[in-house]
C-alpha cells in the first residue's frame, strides 16, 4: 500500500497558511481577521503532524505540540471574541479600519 | 522527581494570583479591598526575594541552591544565571506596575480590581517562565501566557474607547505574529526533528543552508520582532501604549520587552547560531535595529501625548538594545543586560510620574506638564533625569549603557549601526527635552501642588538615585550582568 508523501502535506499547509494570511491582510471585519489567524494556526498543525510522521511517530513531540497549539488557540479565541464584543458595544461595529479613536 | 526549585518564582506568582481571586470573593463589594493589594505586593516581593535564594549567593544566607543552574523536565526548563537576571528585571517591573495600579485605579474606577491584579501576575509568571525555557514548546506556551494576559490587561477599561481599541489592535497583530512565529517553528522542527534548542543547533550545524531554513528564520524573526516592537513590526506600539491603562503600558514597555529579548537570546544565540544561518539573521537584525532607531526617534518628535511619545521612544530603545544583541559574545550580552536594567528604572520613573500627574490633572498631554517643577519639585527632577538618561546624556546611566552597547557593536564591526545610534540619540534629545522644558521652564497654568504618598516619593527618589549612580559608577550592576552573561558562554 502506498502512502501519501510528506511533501504533499507541506503543500497543503502552505496553501492553507497563504489563504489565512490573505484573510488577515484583506478582511476588514475583526472576526474575519481572527478566522484568518485560525487558518494559519491550522496550517501550523498540519505541518507539525506531517513532520512528526516524517521523523518518528513514536517520539510524540510534534503531536504534543499540536495539542498545545489547539489549546492555546482556543484560549486566544475566547479572549479575542470577548474583546470584539466589547469593541462592538463601544463603536457599534467591529471593522478594523473604522475603529480609530486614538490620535493618528 | 520534579525539581520544583526551577520554577519557584512562577509557582509563587501563580499561587498569589489564585489567592487574590479567592480572597476577593469573601470581601464586601463596598470594602476598599486593601488586602488583595497587599497580597499582590507581598507575593511579587516574595518571588523577587526567592531569586536571590536561588542564585546561591543570598545576602541573608538562606540559599536554596549552591548556585548551579537548576533544571527540570529533561532540561526543558533550566534556570541559569541569565534567566535569574531576566526574572529580576521582570519582577521589579511588576512591582513598579503594582504601585502604579493602586494610584491609577483611584481615578479610573474598575469593578474588577482583583481580576486585574491576578491577570497581571499571570502575565508576569508567563514572562518569567519564558526566560528559562530551553525548548520551543515551553517557550511558546510561556510567550502566549504573557501575551494573552496582556491583551486582557490592555483592554481592561471596558467603558473606555481607547482601551478597547488598544486591546483589539494588540490582539489582532499579536495573534497574527504568533501564527507567523509558530509556522517558523514548525519548519525548524521539520528540519531538525527536535524542539530542544541545543539539539536544534547541533542538527542545523550538520546540514547545509536550505531555502526552507531561511524561510523559517525570517518567520521567526518577524514573529518575535512584533513582541519587542522592532520596526517595521512596530505599528501596534503607539496605539496600544496610548490606549492601554498607564500601568499596563509601563508593564508592556519593560517586562514584555525583556521577556522578548530573553527569547531572542535563547533562540538565536543558542539555537540558530550556526554558520549557515548566522550571517542571515545578523543582517536582518542590523536592518531592523537601524530602522527602529530611525523611525522610532523621528516619529516621536511631533507627538503631543506623553504615552504615545513613550511608545515611539520604546521602539527606538528596542533598536538600541538590538545593537547589543548583534554583538554575539559575553561583551554584547553584558551590555544588553546592563542597558535593560538602566532602561527599567528610567522608563518606569517616567511612567510613575505620568500616573501621578494624570491622577491629579486627568491629562496625558505634554502641554499639561507645564510648570511641573513648581507643582512638585520631585516630579520635575524625575522627568529631567530619567528622560536625559533615556536620551543617553552623560553623566546619567543611559550614557554608560549606550557606551557599552555601541562599544560592543563596534567591536564586532557594526560601526555604521553604532553611528546611526549615536546620531539619533542626539535627535531623541529634542523630544525628550521638550517634555523636560514644559516641566521646568514654562509657567504652570494651575499652580496647585501635586501630592503623592511616601512610598511613591521614595520609589521616585530611588529611580533618580539609581539612574545617577549607575551613570558614574556602573560597576555593581555590570558585575551582576557579567555573572549572568557567563552562564551562557
């Protein structure tokens, strides 16, 4: 049985990372920007798993890293959504380019 | 058996934070809540004192170790002299921040003072853990503990538009930079098959330079440069510094930056210091450092808000510190450590006066500092001494700090960078002296005196004394920095 070569996973990860990066740079809504960041973090996870498979499945280092990345991404998303809700209450929208109260 | 001594300061900080949250539950909402303040203060002080017990040369003689580096988890966390020095800076900055917090919340009321203190201590624990991380998973978790708490601290004033905006900008750019950093880390893991920093160095030294390694390197530099606000990754700094509550700004400008530099030293001087990659990241850093010094100083000139001015000033200061980072070796590291210590006292002295003045006048505009000298002579002196020290004017400590930094850079062949640093230090005098001029020369609009507590007065005097003393007699801290630097070389 043939397996998928590691490099294919890396291509998938870099494409996903690119889509996330594009979202962060182009989107105006704070929630969309956060979705872009989440895509980038998922690309990281794919990379780690691909490399973990390439090096040694039994060492667990890459796999453990993925678990931590997912956990921290969840914590970050919780804080992020709280801040975005607070922003929405103050500014009546959550568009990154319309929130400029501080001096230019 | 886990060696708990390795992360004793972090254990104390986290336990204190949890204790604050629990104690607050049992207090009436109307009470003044001075007990949680004392718990926070004493907890941080205990963590600071336990550093001297861990160093093996405690003046009181209560040594927990014989001075050797403590390690745990297969050496993933190692508390060596360098880590202890960085922890000392971070905990001192936390103590200063706590002092500012008490004064700041007199006028900026929040219903959640206990949560603020607890998150601040969690953040300090993250920064402190980051300094002893020897492995990139640990390093990443500590970094995120620091930054996620900082997002919350920056946006803590829920009813304040500025604080909300600061929190959102910090959050979006911080999360983005973390993703870049992690993507870089994932390729480093892919190239080496390990996450331990010393193992990474061994593995990378055996392979030729590859485009993937360079790509990973650029991602890691970009991701971490965000955290210490090196130009061109500094866009968030002025807004966050202006909008965040002033104690948080002070914390970010010293503790967060120190932790970032600790991560830089561990990752680059140990992990990526291999012949195939070293010239590339040295080149990148030289450019980032020069850009920070130039942009930070030039953009600071037209500022009207003192916190925003300090934001740009901190970008320039990060640039100066990065010149020392380029001089790999004991000399550069000693200069870097010494400068961070000097920067701590000068910067936090200024931020403490900002808090005290804003408490009285409600303003952070530079024009409202008119005649501070007449309203409180001590504030006038602190502003003059600390700002001149930040500008690097002799005989203050900033001068000897820059002398060592630029000296180290020149000895490694970065004369052009040292020249840029010196030129723009002169430019920086212009905006620092504008604040000092307002405070000392211009007549006050409102001559009512500014009062402060005995503790604040003594801390301000301490800042002045340290800044002046280290300018003429840098030996004690230089010895400490040298000892700390020797643990890496």
